[in-house]
C-alpha cells in the first residue's frame, strides 16, 4: 500500500493572487456598504457612485502587474473619491497600498513617492476641510504605513536586482571557466598533434618506422582530445540528457601526459617530494592544466628538449614547478597570444594561490605555482610513487 501523502496547500500567485485579493477586498467593502443600505443612510446617487468606485478600484487590481503606475494613480484617486462620498471607512485603501508596493518593488521609486505624497496630502486636506472622521493622528498613521510599504517594496527590488546580478556573474564565471578548459584541452592536444604531424612528414621517407610511431601518437592524442572535450562540454548538457561519466583529469594522469609529449621531442622527468596526498578536485585539475599548458608551450614555442616537473606536497599547499631547457622568455609559454600565462595565473589565483613564469638564469623557462589545499587535502599513509 503506498504511503499516505497529505494534500499540499499552495497559496495563489501571480494574477490569481491579484484576483483573490480583489474579490476579498470587494467582499469586505460590500459588507460595510450593506450596513448603510440596511440603515437607509446616505443618498441613492452617492451610494450608486460608491459602488461603482468600489468595483472599479477592485477590478483595477487585476492590471497592476501590466500597468503598475497607472493602476497606482487610479486606485489612489478613486479611493480618495470613495472616502469623500461614503460614510464607511472600509478596507478599500488596501488596494492602492498593494499597488504602491508593486510600483516600489519594480524600482519605480519616483512614482511611488509621488503617489504616497498625493495620498497623504489628500488626507491632510480632508482634515483642514473640517472632516470629523479625519484627524492628525490618522494622517500620521497613514503616512507611516505608506512609507513602510514603499520601503519594503524598495528592499524587495534591491534584493531582486542583487540576485539577478549574482546570477549574471555566476554565468559569466562559468563561461570563462569553460573557455579556459577548452583552451587548455584543445591547445595542448592540437599543438602536440601539429608537432607530431610535422615530424611524421619529415620522417615519412627517411624513417617510416618513426613516422608510424608519430602517426600512432597523433591517433592517441586526438582520441584523448575528444575524450576531454566531451567531458568539458558536458557542463553544457540539458537536464534531460545523459550526464558525462568521464572523470575530470588530474595529477593521476600526469605520467600519461608526460608520455604524450615524448613524440613531440620532449623528454619529461617527474619528481615528487613531500607527503603525497589526494588533492581537492579544483586543485587537482588546476595543477594538471598548468602542467599541460607548460608542456604545450615548451613543445610549441621554446624549442626545448628536456622538461622537469617538480611536485612538492607541503602541509597546506602544493608547490608545482615546470622547467625546460628552451630559449627562455623570447619564446616561452604564451608567446603566441599571451593567453597561456594569463590562464594559468587565473587558475592559481582562483584557488587563493599564485603563479610566476619567466626565464631561468641558467637558460630555459620556468613556471612556478603555489596551490593551497584548502581544508580537504589529507596526507596518504604511504606514497606508491
């Protein structure tokens, strides 16, 4: 037997809420006006006009979302006319207050202040005209209510604007993250494929065996590029599509990354020191991408033959160094368009770390990064490397 699910009661929203409020206000005011009819108080023309004003003010509430300022002015003036004709101090004033809140919540502060001033001035004019039903206390209370309503509407508008800005910033950051991932994935793999294809063409006639090895490396590199590209583009999938199952790359794939650079003419050595530990996913991915970008630029720009990758696992951060024996800053990382170092630096700063890149005194180019663990990196009991 399925478990009993209690019925859920949901309050109306949107136009249904406006319709419910309009009908409820009309019913309350109608009850008050019915007392006048029962006591035979008031003239027939004034009663007819009062009923028409009640119906018009309540009906106008249905259009407050489409024409907020127009509805605000109409309900304020019509409610004032109703109170001049009718001897009933009914709840019709709720309608212009609701309209006033809607105007302020949409950020139209000048219109809200103007309507508020008109309502207070109109009520104060009734006091000076000798209306015994209106006194200074009533004017003061009405002014306080209206100011509070405008303030609440303004706060609502500010919170909505802040939430919208936050959503826009998150979308921008996500686009930048995706662009950075695509740059790293495509830039590294395509650069390696380009270098290996050039080597294969050069060796095709002289040394077919080495040319075949280069073509095999091209095939493996293109397959890796497609796999990483699918994983990166997975964040753009729709909700109803199958989510990607490939894990994000990290330092566990560092040996494979170093091996992929060998056909491009790079001899890569990896040194690990300190207490090796599983890294937080953002740190792991950032370290992998920094090494990947450094190898790409070493093969593409510096003309290096040897690269040394050093990983030092400290207590609170990972110290990463990539050094090559190339031509230094004249053709170092990012020499093509300057985006290599900028992208790596942005990754490090996003994690609260830092990155420096430049020529070494003894020759070559070096990239040094410091990536804090945060609170999730825990040392392994024993390293297997």
